[in-house]
C-alpha cells in the first residue's frame, strides 16, 4: 500500500466513525506513513493503516504520537519477522 492510499483509508474511517473531518485529521499521519514506507515497505504501511483504522472504528482518534508509536512497532515486527522489503 502506498502512503497516500493509507491516508485516504484513514480519512474515510474517520469520516464514517468519528465526529471529525477526516481530510484534515488524516493528513497529519502522512509523514508517518511515508517513513514506514521508506523503512519497511508497502506491507508495513498496510499493517499500520489497518491498526490505525481499527482504533478509529473503536471510537478513538490516535494522536500523531500514538501513530508514531504504532509505526515503530509495525516496523520492528516487519524487520524481525520477514526482513522488511
């Protein structure tokens, strides 16, 4: 998954689940998705988008710091389990 697709997925989830404007909120996650793509590839971006979307569907909007913590865990999991891309 490309970073821009992940942002769009998160934007749609926020629009559907929370009382916030998804476009504005999701744009703040773009640097995190881009960093994950550079360090661990598209599968890691997909995994991060899935985890953040799940959080949104549960009614919470992760902060950029929360997204970065989740990204670090996803990157670490990818590097240790499949060597990244």
